[in-house]
C-alpha cells in the first residue's frame, strides 16, 4: 500500500474478521449493512444517512489533519499521537449508533477516541491492547443499555466489566451512563446486568445530556491538569459547616476543594463547632448557606465563626460564606464581617482560585 494512502473501510456485508483481507482485520470501519436483516442499508433511509454523516465527518477530519501535517505522505507507524485521548468503551451492538455519535462529538472537542481498532477476542490479547490504550486516556466513557455482553470463563464480568475494572486499576477517571427511556428494568433478565445499571456511579441521561456531561468532565480535568500542585498543608484541613438537609451543597464545594488537592472535614449543625476548633487547627472555615438553611441559623453561625477565628490568633483561619443556590445572597439577614470572603456555586475559576490561594497561605503558615 502506498505510504500516503489513508484507508476507510465501508462494510456492505457482514464479513467475519478472520475472513477479511490481511491488514483489515482490526479496522472498525463504517457499517452500511443491517446485521439483523442481513441486507445493505437503503440509500436515503435514516440509518444510511447517519452512517454517511459519520463517514463524511471522518473523511473531512482526516483530510484537514493531512493538510496540516507537512510529512503526511510518510509512514507514521504506531507512534502515539500527541493529542489527548478519551477511551470510549466497547458495548453491545444495539448501542453502536449512539456510541458512534458520542465518538464524533468527542473528536469535535479535540480528543482522539480510543480504541482506534477492534481488539482481538482472546482474553489476553484483548486485555493487553486495552491496558495500552487506557495508558493514554484522559477519561473512560461507558455507554450502557438494555443488554449486557455475554459473561464467559474468560470474561466473567463481560466486556463491560473488564473494561471498567482495568480503567479503575489504571486510575483513569470514569464516566458511565445509560440512555434514559430506553432501558426497561422490568424486562432485564440478568440480575448481574441489573446490578451494573443500578451502580451508584451510573447516570440515567439522554444522549445530549451525556455529551454535555462528557464535555464538563473533560473541561474539569483539563483545568485540574493545568493547575500547579497545591503545597502540602500538613494537618490543616478546611472545615465545612452545613445543615444536614443541605449536604448536597456541601458536597459541591468539597469536590472543588478535592480537585485542588485540599483536605476537608464536613461538620453538620448538630455537632459542636467550638469542640472541633479546640482539638484541631483549620486552614479555613466554610459556612454553607444552602436551600434549606434559614437566615437566622446563618447569622448565628457567622458569630460562631468570628469567635473561633479570634481564638486562633495569630494565624486565624480564612472564613468563607458559600451560597448555593447563588440567590441565597438575597436572604442574608446581616452583612458578613469584613474578614469573610463570599463565593457561590456559580463563582468562576478566577474567583475560586483567589479563595484557594488564601486557604493555602493560611494552611502553610506556622
């Protein structure tokens, strides 16, 4: 084959991998063939148009890439690309169209989609290629559906379970969902597959919502990667004080702190702030004004924060009033003391980084 050629495989028949010409065994290609009807897709039909759009997008992307690469006519071999990658897990055939739509969307975000080739079906070969691709991936994305792949002696958790386990072992962030309104739990015969769908980290989303979740996660990971590592704050965590009914709001600020490598401790309203402050020093005190919090309760807790801060001289903890939702600012019954910083759940990254900088300064000052 000429070194300057790029090959796109169009499937017009269901040809087993082993029967394909040498060099084409593991290419994913584009399916213009209905496996159930055992016939080519009808030109102009919805499925035909979808597949044609995927092919067109892929061709356009490759041509643009070749134009921007001066030595595009030379053989590249198997050298990894420098562009970041997302691992889009292999699933069942009924999800092929949705998976292809996710792949196109991820590529438009500027990421390569892995795997780029079909894996061999043997357990060892499959696992080896899987581990190699996961080593390059920034994110593991898995689309689940009504059915799961068959579980065998070689694949006791099916292909879905093997891919997930390897992603976790490789410490790749995981994002999983099943298509809302397409899964009928009453018709799921496999209890194992039901357990997969009911896992705490699996979301019920439609395809557009899943795309948005992927974009948000990739943006978060890119921001986290671009930030310098936070200095070691020793044993000085951030105390987050919240009413029990507003724990969800506390978790939002907790997640942003964790993304900075900062430690935390959540203390609910039935626990004594004063007792906690006596036995431990904190880099910061965060008071959460959540949906269920009353203005009177917040006012009382601001006074308590002030007392704790004064008791910690000469190095007082930073004090933050966190609004979630942001509209809670309108229900504040008293102006916060001047040493209070206020942020809310919609605060942008620059404002949040100022808050983090202050926490780090307080946490590393002896």
